[in-house]
């Protein structure tokens, strides 16, 4: 039994090292790191330039959108298990999920009041 574990560990480590070495080799052949173009150093889906002054102001709406995503993502993650075991945790679970929903709605109201839903 221990021999099988040891053998699988060696195979996995060997395969991982081969893949890492192959990725490094292919990357060094096909990618020229000496020449950087504007496309390589430009920002990607973040909304502001990555290589600018750190004290430069930027729109807070990015944080508000992230907060909105977290509100709805967490809501879905916690509602699904509650629905699956609703019969087992009848009143106690109901009150708990209502408190949870109220907290999420407070966060949603904050987003709405700050104008995150308005796209200017």
C-alpha cells in the first residue's frame, strides 16, 4: 500500500516538473520578453492604467460593482443549502435566513443609494 502511494507521488511530481519545464521552454522560445509593447503593459479589464501614479484618483464605482457581485453571489450560495434542508430546520432556519436576507438587503440599499445602478 505504501509502495503504491510512493510510486504515485513520484509520478505526479515527475509529471508536474515536466510540464513546468515544458512551459518555461515554450515560453522562452515564442515570447520575446526584451521587447514590451503597449498592449503587453496596458491595463486589462481593470478600468485604469496599471502603470500610473498610485495617488491618482479613480472611480469608486469599481468597488461598488464588486460589492454588488459579492452580495448576490453570497446570497445564492447560502440560499441553495437552506432550500435543500428547509423541512429539517423549519422555524429556526426560517428566522436565520430572514436575518441573513435583511442584512443583504441593507447592502443592496447602500449600493442603490450610492448610485451604483446608474451608468453615466
